[in-house]
C-alpha cells in the first residue's frame, strides 16, 4: 500500500520561507510524477508544482519562481517556499501518480499559515 506523509508546514510571517517534504512509502514505481497541490478555505484544490521521476518540473503561474520543487531522493519530493504571501495560506497536499496509471495517491496535507 502506497502512503504519502507530508511534513514542514507551520506559521510564518509574510516574506518568510518554509520547506515542505513528502515521502512516499510502499512505492516501487520507476516512472512517476509527484506534485504539490493546495486548498485554501472556501476554494478548490489547485496545482502548485509537479516534478517527474526524470526531473522535469512544472509550476502554476502564481508560483513565479518562488517555490522550486525537487526530488531529494527516490519517491521523496521537496517544495521550498520563498517570499511567502498571506494568500499562500492553505493546506498543502502531496500527490504521487505512476506514469500510465489512473490511480493517484494523496497525503493527508500539511497546513501553511502566512501572517501579514
């Protein structure tokens, strides 16, 4: 059974930085995508950034180079969040999906709270 565990959320002042980590256990996929999504109160979940197992990264427009994503080891993704804004406040979720498979695995989420 694949399980994803996120860590690193918390409270930070605007302009500050946080790093989010997500580790997937039970995964033996060789080719996969890992991604970060976020969901703010009263809003739909939205994609923040995604990276393939071959290292190709893609970002939502609102990221604007503030949130570099990286694979720090197999099945473990890291999101470095810089220049945080109050509107970045949300629960951040990690997702893993193997290439060619419809099933996606999600973590339970970690809260990021940016105060003004």
